[in-house]
């Protein structure tokens, strides 16, 4: 009995240690409880097991919180000299714009023209390099070339970060092949430009398929982050790709999302076996359908005559973007004997209730006046709640700072402790120096008052209509009335 208790205690302790170690079994993954998100750090270094934060910068092509958002590929049409700097993924490499102004005849610098490889939906843009002072007076307009409007100007929102970063979020309703970023005020330099293509909301979500070839080739292989080894043998691919059984008509694969979401594009990796005639043609002619519950809101039939290694389905139907989408189904062509998928990546984002944000809507917004925040980042268009700062307004102000965004400085007249004050409202933790008014201690006592917390009244026998005296010790500024003794004139 004692041995059983010891074994049970050991099991509990080991389980507790595993859950609290904050480490996922597989390198390159993170997540506080689920380990269902992939790291995207520069040089493939491991991100923080709990938060996904990279020790350095993101891998090229990724950005945003925990480097989870893919940056859509683009070309800078004008001024083209910006292309190498804006797209290299290094926020510390910047280009001064005075040289660009001379070449482009734009003074001050006012616009960037962008071309995409294929039409895409623009949901948010991150611009790095605009100083906080310039960003505060900046009104960046996003519009398509030729009169199209990729986002509703009346609903666009801007969040200014403290690290020269500006995020612009918009409600997209049509894909565009070209984009113009128009700056209402001049800017002095730019470092990076990211145009969000969304994040992969399908990763390690619940999946199913109508049949399975064997014990392996299961439906979850299509959302496990492995793209399928090119010309891999069955022993490898059976753990990387899905495979339905023979002898059945309509075969399908489904992914269900734990949170309702929208999507901008879906990338499907085919089984890439060029040395085997059997496999690559199986996916031709597939039908993809997105549902909200049982209601169909988006569909796409593949009409490409030749087999593709990778299929990209761009959402050009507004219902699929605004959602919500709860599941996506892929059905094989009837002529194909088998449905095989190696990875299905659904790029978009979750749809959170008002006041929530994050990859699973698990975080609460922390905005000024209890305002709503941006689902993707937790950023607050109206500023952080007093006492907080950072991309998602979750970082408490450092000592000596307070207020929304921690932009205000505690009074130097706070009593002791290195000018410490309460981070929300600036009230001095230990009161004021003698002669200053609480709670902020940034104003001397009103005329006629002095002492700790300005609680004492100057003597009525001080010379002057307002009985002026020193706010620190009550000494009458102009001396005493006849018959009274200095310095306080109260005797």
C-alpha cells in the first residue's frame, strides 16, 4: 500500500513538473498549455515556450505578436529604392528619406506604391521607422490604385507603438493587386513595411476525414506543421500527409476551428512525388467549402488543368472574410481514387468577443476608458489603460512613469524612494515633500497654505492681502504685522 502511494505521488509530481516546466516536447513549438503554435524566429532559434516571443527578430517573412503573422510578398514600385530595406525583415536597418525625396520630387516624402504577386485582401499593415512624434500627427491612408478601396476608411484604426511602430487596421472587403500608402504628413525615415497575410489558424485544430488508408495517414497530419517531404517514401509521408481509403465515392477532409474565424487565403500542399505517377494528380479538381455552422459561405472549385505542388485559394468573396467560419471541407474530384493532403494552412484570424483578443481570444483588452482592442495584437486605438504600455498594453509602467502609455513622469517632489508614484494615476506612493500638494505633488501649496500636504494655514498676521508665506515652513514672505514675531508671525 505504501509503495502504491509512493508511485502515485511520483506520478503526480512528474505530471506537475511537466505541466509547469513550460516546455513543449517538440522543438520549434510553443503554447502555455497546448503547444499548438509554431515558432518563427530568425535562424530557427527556439522561441519562449510559453509566450512564443523570439529572443531576437522574427524569421524573414513573419512579424507581429510571437512572429505569428505572415507578411505578404510585395514589390515597391515607387520609390523602388525602398524595396531592399522595407522587405528584409530587419527593423534596425532603416533608410533616411531625404535622398528619396530628391529623386522622387516628393517633399516631404508622402507615398509608397506597392504591387502584389497576386490579388490579396489587406487587413492590417505595420510600418516601422516613424518616430512617435511624427506618428501622433500622422494620418496614413491605404487605398488601391485605380480608385479601388481595399479597406473602409471610416472603419480603419491606427495604433501607435512606443518603438517607432505604427499599425493600421482596416475592414477589407475586396482583394487588390496594387496598393498606395499615402502619408498626410512628411516622415524622415522608414525601416520595415509588413502587409499582413494573416496567421495560420488551422494549425493543430480538430480534423476528420471520411476514411483512412491505415493506422497512419491520419487527418491530423494535414495540420501538424509538416509540409510533406518531397519524394519521400511512404514510411515518412504516412506521418506527414493524409490518405483516404480506396473503393469509396465522395471522400472528404474537414478542419473545425476552436474559435470562429475569418480567412484571407488558404494554402494547400499537395503530395509532391514527381518520381511516382500515381500521386500528384489526385488533388486536381478538388472542391473547397467554408461553413458557418451548417451554412455554406464560401466555395472554390479547382479548375487548373495541370497538377500543382501548392494550391493557393484567395478569398475574393466578402462573406468568407467577414465570417464567421467554423469549419472548412475539402472534397476530392470524383475521378480521383484517393484524397491526399500534406498540409492545409488557413491564413486569417480569430473573431473574438468585444473586449477579448489573442490567438484563442484568451486575453482581455486593457485599453483606456475600457475601449475595445485589436484582436491580432491587443493594441488599443485609443491608447492603453492608465499605467500600462507595450504592444498589447499589458506591461506595467517602469518606476518613475505613469499614465496611458507610461508617457508621464512622476513628480520629483514625491517623498523619497526615487520619485516613485502609483503607475495608474501618478499619486506619490509615500506622499509629497513638504510644501507640495497631493496627490501628484507637482504643484506647490496654494497661497496661504504650507507644510506637509499643505494642511497648515499661513498666519493671518503675515503682511499681504492673501497672507503669503513659504510653502515649506510657513515663513511670512513680506514679514509680520506690527506686534508679531517673525518668522511665522503667529505669536
